């Protein structure tokens, strides 16, 4: 895992599955990308709720690694 911090954002880059997640669904409750029984599909939904509560933005991109970027208002 790599973490990048800039003046207006924090990015977390992580390896994992070698394919991109579906960005239309990953922040919805109970959405799971793996068959792991330990996954509840709540983690990114909780992150998204917290970020929305603080009027921040979260974005997902894939460049061979999964990158989540939280952007702060200017």
C-alpha cells in the first residue's frame, strides 16, 4: 500500500485483484467484489458516507493498482 498526500487530497494506492472494480457500484452497501465470506460489502459504503458528511469527494481509478483519492475543498 502507498499513501500520497498533497495540499488538496490524499490518495491510497493498493494492489489486489488484477482487474478494475466497477466504479458504478463499489460505494453501494453490500457490494462485494470477492467471494470471501469475511467481506460484508460495507467498508467503502461507510467511507463514502463519512466523506459525504464532511462534504469531501472520493474517486476511484485503476492503473494496474486500485487508487482511492479523497479530495478536500479549496
